[in-house]
C-alpha cells in the first residue's frame, strides 16, 4: 500500500461549505460524502446546516465513521435499524427547505423523504467543487496512474498466447503488488475481430493470437482516487488496414490532448478527435464520447461529448480517449489521463499516464 | 474460467413475463435486465409490452447487447447519444401507463421520464421472480462458493504475519486461479481489537499478529452469480473471553441455519440468532442483520431482520451470518450460504459453502 500520501484537509472543505451555506443541504452520494467528511462506507448521508456537519450511517460502519470523520469535525449518528436512521435524518433536517441533488437518490427514497421534509432539487454543490482537484488529490491520482503503468509494463510483453481473462487477472494482481488498494474498474481486455470491436468488452476465455488487435483499459485505485488509461496493439505484424486505423486513433488522440487547456469547451475536445475520424471517412467507427472527469468516481463531470455545455478549468483531471471499432476488424483506443494546468507556451495540461504508446510492427 | 455450466433459459423467462403482462413494464435495474434478457452492461433498459421485449443501450454495448440477448428474442435498440436513447425509450413506451419500480431509478430520471410518459410505480415483477433460483442459477452460485472455499483453503494457513491487504490480494487472485470470473464483493479482512470490531472493515496495511481475532468475508462471481461466506479465527491460543464469544457466534449461527426451511419468516431467522446473544447478555454486540438473499446481486431480497415481513420459500438462496463485535475486543462472524429446499426430516436447506469452521486452539 502507498503510505506517504499528503493528508486531505477535510476541515478546510467543511469550512468552505458551511461558510457559504444559507440553508440545509443533504448529501446521499457516497463520493460527495467521502469528499466532504472523509467517511468511507456503502450506506450513509451527510447534512450541512449553518455551521454544522452531521453524518448518519448504520451499525456496520459506526466505529469507522467516527474515525474517518475525525478531521472534518462531523457529528456522527449511528442507528442499527434502517427505520430508526431514517427517523433521525428527518429530525436533523427539520422544517425548512432541504437541498438535495435529485440524481443522487432513487425516486422511492425521494418520495419517502418528501413526505416528511420540504425537499428541493439542488445540483450538489460538492460535486461542482469536486471537479477541481487539490494537490493531495492529484498525488493520489498520480500514484494510481503509476501503479497501472507498472502493472502494464509487467504484463504487456506476455500478451500473445494468454487468455483475455488471464491478462485481466495478472494486471489486477500486479496493480496491488505495485501498491494500489484495488483496480479502478473492471479491467477491459478486448482482443481480435469480434471482442476488439466492443469498447466495453468483458475479458473472456478467448486466447490472444497473432494478428489480433488488442485493447487494454486499466486503472488503479489509491485511497479512493481512480486512474484511467487505455493502450492498443496488434499482435505480430500489422496489416496495412490495421496500421491506417491505429494511426488515425493516434493522431486523433494527440489532437484531443492538444486542445486541453483551461477555458476549452468539453465539446471542442470531443470535436477535435471526431473531426480526424470524419475527415478520413471513419466517423461511424467512433461509437462513444471522447472522455470524462476522474476522481473519487471513475466517471464524473465534465464529459467530453458533442452535447456538453461544460468548460474545462485548471485543476480538472480528465481523460482523452478516442477509439475506432468495427465488427470483423476489431478496434483500437488510446487513452491518457491529464491534469489541466496553467498554460505554458499555449499548452495547459500535464499527462499523468506514462505507459508507452507503441508503434505497430 | 468455469465453462461447463448449464445454459440459462431466457426464452422461458421472457415467455412467462410477456404472457402475464397486461400493460407495459420498464426495467432499469441492471440485474433485473440481465435476468430477463441476458444483456450484461453498465447502461441500458428493457421494456416488456404485450408479447414484445425491447432492449436499449448505448454504442459501447451495441454488438454485445445483440449477442447477449440472442436467447431471449429481444429487439435491440442502440443509440450513441444519451439524448437520442431517451427519445427512443419515450417512443417505445407510448401513451399508456408504464410500470416502473421507483427504487430502480434516480428521482431525476423518474421526473424526466414522467414528463413524457405516464409512469406508475410498480414493484419489479422480475425482482420477485429472481428470488427463486432455477437449477442453472444454483449451479453458478454453487460453483462460485466452491471457488471461495478453494481460495480460502490456500490462504488460511498463512494468515499470521500477513497484512490484511495482502490477504485480500492473495484471496482475490486465488479466486480467479480457481476459475471465478471475479470476486463477489470487496473481500473483508478484519484483524485485531479495532478492525475486528468493524463488520465491514476495509482491508488495511495492518499486520495480523498472535492473539488477534480475524474475520474474513469472501465470495466469488461466476457468470454473474455471487457467493458469500465468512469465517473467523483467533491467531494462536484463544483467551477464555475469545472462546466464549466465538462459541456464542457458533451456536447462534447453527440456530439460524436450523430455522431455514420453506415457509419460515425472515424475521424468525433473525430472531433465532439474536435470542442466543440476548440471552447471554451480548445483544448489543450484534450490530447488523442476520442475512439476505444472494443471486445476480450480492444483496437482494429477502432480508433477515426484525422488521422484515418476508417469508423464505423453496429455491431461495440466502445467507445466515450472525456476529459479535466490540471495540477493544475485535469480533467474530460466521456466515454460510444456503439453498432452501423441500424439507426432509424437518430441515429444508442445503449449505453451499463448505470451508471448515475451525475450533479455537
């Protein structure tokens, strides 16, 4: 495990939230709750009201919640029965308006709470702040990216002849041997003309053979923070068509990276990659968005898509991941994770993923 | 990977659902969708209307959705843009009433859909059917349980001197070496007086030493189906108090298992374990429920708790997992996974988890 990470200053975050809070805000998103309070668990809520922070959870997490939230100054409520925990929440929320992000609870939970308190939809203030990473967060994401680089360096030379599932197993084992707490997400290993054509293929018992396109999408988790990276190869000598497609993905990915600087529109990141493919006549081989924010969640705002209205700002950590896919051919994706920085000589980002992008044989 | 599993008959499930369907039902829960259609992905929906089954997903899963749902006879809709997929869903749902389980979508998604179609809350019919496992499902759960038994047998003799995190890493690696697709959930390794007192402790860098209570909660995933099992030990020679508490957990767990037969109330399973602890004066050391259903979800209905109104029926697969925990002492939990069967000589279950429950030294 990686132990020399700078501490996260939850007290500062809480002070910023409480200072600006005019009413009562309820958080039920687990990543929002972790960011604000430090509490890590699968069930709970946080309430910010005036200068108070209150965290509620169930008996499985009572001891842990007290320890996790020590730095945030939260008051912790523990109830072993779900009904009792709900009643305590209603009591804490009181009679005034309560802001809650309607995307962070099920409709059933919203309805039940709305019967007892005055709920108002409010986009989560924490989820907006979470987009901008501080130094302690960047250190964790960078450490996670380094674990994935190291794991891939061990496994990459042995790909041909392994099954997709064995590659995944070895990669995820290596992530931890190199200090990661866990994988960032279910590692994608997609080989050959059928599986390679699926951006989110689940690794199978298929053996990787000469001539296959191979795409590996692998990230690590360090103290709650994710990394995200994809590399692609051809096993053995590439065909002309494989070279052409790989080169297009490579050019598009560089074009995307070149756009990343504070102030750029997320849709322009997407457009810069997409245009390369459209110009070459392969626009319909690009069947997903160009990237997303990464932090306590593997997918978080902003999203680089044609319909996005978001602007990329300094301190954001985002992916740039164009790819081309076609059944019968396979596919390639190249993805880097970048920190958006103050611009120097016109470019405003630092790449956090360092695995080499191989030239095809 | 485990390859000789009996096939799952999605066509039969679809026929049963469509035959009984008087209106239109929308499914957004991913496990419901998988159970009914065979589609495995992180985004999508299924609609059952009259004799039709329609599955919608995004571009990442287009090829996969067609292959996965071949056995169910679903019509597959693929849209690369989220907005377009939403519009197709609205079109498919039409103007009549649409049943949707309000616990399976966020309030934001519900509101957006409700603006376009006539949504009515309806507890998911599929989630009720999913409680009763067929032979193909039991085969998967049993295979998963066997993987966890094998993995634990390899790692258990080496616990003392390892860190919690290394035990987790080796267990999860061994799960796959023994054929599992993955872990069933983040493996819990909780050692010593502080961590052992937390039922859902996340494995840390703490080294396991003589005198520690150690609790390991480990399961495997096979073709989407989970297993779930917990064992506890004392490292080296146990103290009198440790023996007393372990014996109580052991007796309570057997008492719980003894209740499992078709027709028993879930709350009586809970009460049978809880009473053992209350009688011994340790009622407040038992800080969670006694068990839950297991299948495509690691936690699914029914839940064994004091407030449950559910009845256990033949074909259910459920856990029985009482435990005692206290800061400064540590804790023990013993958990088995059982299939509810026709009663023979008064007992109506078959235990699927076979790792030995050690006597303390």
